[in-house]
C-alpha cells in the first residue's frame, strides 16, 4: 500500500489506467483533477457510466447502439431514411463518422467486428447472418460495404459479396485513394497504387 | 439529438470530454471501448469515482489526501518518519512524486496551490497558515520547500521563508536541477532525485 495516496485514490488511478491509451501518469492526473474539481463532476461521470451500460441495447435490426426503450433504433425507425440502402460497417463509431458526412440517407448494419483468421474470428462471430437475413427478406437495393480498408475489412467485404451471390443487388465499396489533405510523398504504396487504378476523368 | 448515438452514449462522451486533455474524439473512443468491454469495467470505474470523492478527506495535519477513517494520514501517523523534517509541496500529486524517489523520510505539507497575484491567489487561499502554526508549535528542524520551479512556486517559497523569519530553522529549496518552467509532477525520477540531494540554503 502506498502511504502517499489512500486506497480510494489508487483504486481510481487503476480504473482509469485500464482504459485504452491511458497510462499511469494520465490516470493519476485525471484522478487528482477530479479530487480538486466540484464533486458533481465525478458523480456525473459515474452516473453516465452506469446509465450508458444499463440504458442501452443493440438495435435488433441494424445492431447499432440504441436506447433501451428504442428498438428499432432512431435511424431504422425513421421513415425519412431509405431502408433499401444499407451501409455495412464494423463498429458503432463508424456510423457516427458516416453520419457526420451528411451524405448518406439510408440505414446501417453494424457487424461488430471483421473476419480475421489470425484472431480466430469467423462469420459466426460477427453479425453477418442477420445482414443476409435482412437482404433475403427483400426490399434492399444497394449495399455499401464500408468496412475498414484493412486485410480484415477487405476479407469481410469479399465474404459478404460472395454470400449474396447473383441477386441483382447493387453492392459497392467505399473508394480507395489519397486521403484529403494528405501528402502524396507520404502515401504508402498500396494507397498510391489504388489511387492510380481508381483515377477519374477531370 | 444525434440519431446515430442514443443520449446515454452522448452523455458519457460529454462527461469524458470535460476531463483535462480529453478531446471529443478520445471521449468517443473511451465510450465505445466501454460499450464493448465487460460491464464490470464501467461499474468498477463508476464505483471508484464515487468512493474516491466520498471516502477521502484532507489530513488535518499535512493536508494531503487521506482515507476518511485515517486522520492524521498514514505518513503523519508513521513513527518511522522524521516529523522534524517537513517537505512543502503545492499539490497531493507532488507527494506521490517525491515518495517515488524513496529519498525523503520526513513528513509533508500540501499547500493546495501557490501564490499568484495574477490569478488573485493570496496567502489566505492556500494552506500556508497551518504550516506556520506547525512550525510555531515546535519540533520542526528542517523545511524543504518543494514548490514548483515556476514564478508562482518561487514566490511562495520566498513568502514562506520571509514569514518564518530568523528562527534558526533550516529552510532549503529543491536544487534547480528541475527544468525551469516545468511542472514537478512531470519530472523524471533522476531529475527529482538529484534535486532532492542538491537542495540548498534559502
């Protein structure tokens, strides 16, 4: 036991340290910041943590995070969204990123992962069967596969495409190329190759 | 209201964003990490937050953070520590940093701030009077002033030295091995150890 800090303090430092990207020094700083800050700040964070875990669920249609009393989720139950267009992403955070563009008016499907033989993640470990079921039930016209531009994301896209087979469904993939604001000389070989192959008329 | 994330999620993102050094992107990442992680991780963090605020108090002697049922604190009530030697620091985190060197066997006094005319922080806003009272009550032989090597920290050191006057008390200051303008809690172990060993008469 560290005599310089009571166990109540070290317990919080340890809890913060378990978060990704938070080392022991950052965890200490956050803890001692909260000790000085008004108590309501710690209480609000604590209540938000509990409410987030106990007040949410996965949407039974798209598997995005939704409020526990809102199933299907706000996007799935919005008549203004085109339910015939489904954007397939790996994680709920990806939905937020695509929503920020303001360009997509369809619905989503969150896989909660990507295929990875190395990590032993197969089709049964991600929400791919419910996606195929949504397609089989009809009404879907376009599938935008927005998995990550990684080996795992590409494998997942290919797997979905293959499972759908010849169905007349339009299946697209997000464009690969140079990131906006990037520098050509720092682009890696793959990115530059794909940017060249996917070049468009000016 | 963001349809892509329920209010339970945005509430936690906002609570994390209020922490120092945590931007909205980091706050989102932490939140979605906790959504995936076992529920016990969120619950443990929430309980640690509450316990830290409700289970701690300031030691009535040195003003360091202590367990609510441990006053004076573990260091102040340890007979093995030299109570005649007091190390004066600005914040509780500074006690942790000095304890890590393992070189100091005395006790502490936490000021909870430093004098700053610019920010309107005067002697009555920090715990300097209780320190002078400890000295007046006798038994103190050495005062190591370990305030930060900043303008505010130096002013605080000079103020304390001046208030003590000609008392025969040995008053030292950490050696300026510390990088000027830095912050004590970020000092590496070596720098801090050297600063302790090279302390000089004020």
